[in-house]
């Protein structure tokens, strides 16, 4: 497999895992809204597992770039990195909202 094909494959892997992470985080928020904080925690954990997989794929590309000293830039990889950052930001905000639901319930 050539470098461009490998880079595209990794980018698609990142996009897929980041998308699954975002879906899990949104499901966690939905569970929190219903007051199911155990289900919420499980979905956050599932989201984190997917996020970690996306992060590992990204790290592998970065590591390859350092070893070869050749930039691994493509529009698809830029999109993949954007999806990864979006998942991270989404989790940060959703965790804060979940905390508000918990306070409301215990309040």
C-alpha cells in the first residue's frame, strides 16, 4: 500500500472512531437528562474508548511523519484531525452539562 493510500486509510479510521466517540458522548448526555447516571457513565466510557482509538491512529501518523521528516498533509487528514478535536471539545462540554444535571438532581 502506498503512503497516500495508508494516510487515507488512517484518516478514515480517525474519522470513524471520532464519530463513534461523539455519538457515545451525545448518548451519555441523553442518559443524564433522563437521570440515568450509571448509563451515562457507561456511554462516556464507550466514547473514551473510541476517542483513544482515534488518538492512537493519529499518533501513528505523527510518529511516521517524525521518522520520515516528510509532512503528512492532506485534506482528508485535516478533516480527520478536525473530527478528533470536535470529539474532544464535545466531551468537555457534555461532561459539564452532565454535572449540571447531577447538581439539579441532588439539589
